[in-house]
């Protein structure tokens, strides 16, 4: 890789490190093209940036960022997954690794803290941001629908009584 290309790659990594809150580093020795394509598709659908990186460039780009603590993970053939959602990358990679032994999760970083592989697995089991938002909306809407039901019940009973008298008369 020539120097100009390295500068472009370094800038790309620095920008993505700055834009995202979580990182998962994986080793992908021998992943077939079909499997790699499927993995990239799943990651892209979850809003995750996935890049196979040169270790030296990945370490350089991480200097001074929230991912600096995890630079020792960049050894061997590695790829990095970056996401704004703290659990998105971990969830997709963990699910994929369960069915494909060629993908090995090495660890990651979240908010300046280095994560080992076990921590990434734990993170993957948490609900994502969209799931949490849905639960919050559900909790907020539930009382409103109950209140509306309680308020409408007397009017419905009155309408049934009036309807019964009309049917009798």
C-alpha cells in the first residue's frame, strides 16, 4: 500500500472512530466470500461500519480516541466493527460467530473502556437502542390507553342502557 493510500485509510478510520460509540474487533481467518458477504450485509442493515484493517493503521487512528484502550487487540488478520448503537455490532457479530467458527471475537471498546470477548458477548445479549425505545414508548402509551378505556366505559354503559330502553319501548 503506497503512502497516499495509507493516508486515505487512516483518515477513514479516524473519522469512523470519531463518529461511533462502540467498537468490536474480530479475527476472520478463512471466512468464505459467501459468509463474508452475508456478514457485511447483516452489519450494514444494523447501521454498523465493518472494515478489514491494517493493524498499524488501526492503532494509529485510535490514538487519542475513546478506542485507544483496545489497540492491543489489533494483531493478526483483524477487522473492526464500529457502531453508534452500543450493542448493534456486538449483537450481529455474536450471532454470526455462533454459526461460523471462522469468525472469532477478540474484544472491543465502549466509551473508553476496553472489553474482552466475554464482555462483548454480554453486551450482545442486551436489548438494542431501538428495542429500548420501543419498550419506553409502550410503557408511556399503556397508561394513556387504560385511562381512555376507563373514561369511555361509563359512556358505553349509558349507551347500552339507552339502547335497551329503546328496544323495549
